[in-house]
C-alpha cells in the first residue's frame, strides 16, 4: 500500500463526499494535508509539524479531516490586548516566543460554511498538543520550546484560531487566519 504522502491525487479532484462520517479520512484529504505540510516545512520554514487525525481532547473522536499543527519561524498572530502590552513594556514582537498553530488544509474549490468551520473548531483545543500523546499525530522536524504562560506576554490569548491553508489547482497555497468567534481589531 502506498503511503498517503506519496499518493498522487490531482489538486482539482473533488472530494467524493466531504461530510462523510467514517473510520478514516479520504486519501484526498491526507494528500492535501501532506501537500500543505510540505509547503510549510520547505517554503515557510515551519518546524515540529504534525498531522492530526483524532481530536486531542478525545482520542476516540475522529477529526472532520486531517489537520496540521506546527511552529512557525515567527509569530503568526498577536492578540490586540497583547499588542498593547508589548508596546507599553517596550517589548518587540520578534522577542516573544512563537506559538504552536493549527492549520486547516482546504482546496480552493471547496465550499466552506460556518457549520463546517464550527465542526473543526469544536473538535480541537485552543492550543495544539506539542508532543505525540493522545491524538495519534505524527511529527516531523525538531521540537522548539515556546512560552505557554498563564495570561502574560507570550501566552495564548483570545479564542481558538487556525490558519486556513487554501490550495489552488496550480499548487499555490494561501494562508488566512480564521478565529472561532469575534475578535476585536488590531491597533495601528
């Protein structure tokens, strides 16, 4: 059997049943996740990348589709309250540790609704697990320590968030930050 990361699935191949509930994810979704993982690792220098197939909170719960998590080379998002705190303390954003991020692989032709996003957000925690423990994920790259404090600078603030990795037919990947709920805008 060919491993999913080596399976050739055309980017334009539609998912036969995007809402199916089965014991495994489709080969198409695994190939899409592998494509995004490759892009993050080799084009954007992410480390400690993992593919998650089961919910970190309940290992018996299959995620709606494979998700990724990893550490970007620099912070992807700074919460507006943290931005104010950084400015008042005179701390540069580059000096704050990176945070492990969720990444949701999707194809440009997929139709996403609030319900589908809610299903994904409901199945994951606020912060992805940083070790291979309960969720059956697989990890690539080296582990990098991050700051996971209790509400201070460098700790995760706000609700759940993830990067929506949108893959087009020409293999271009575009990333959008998606929040679970409403987030106040950043200060300029």
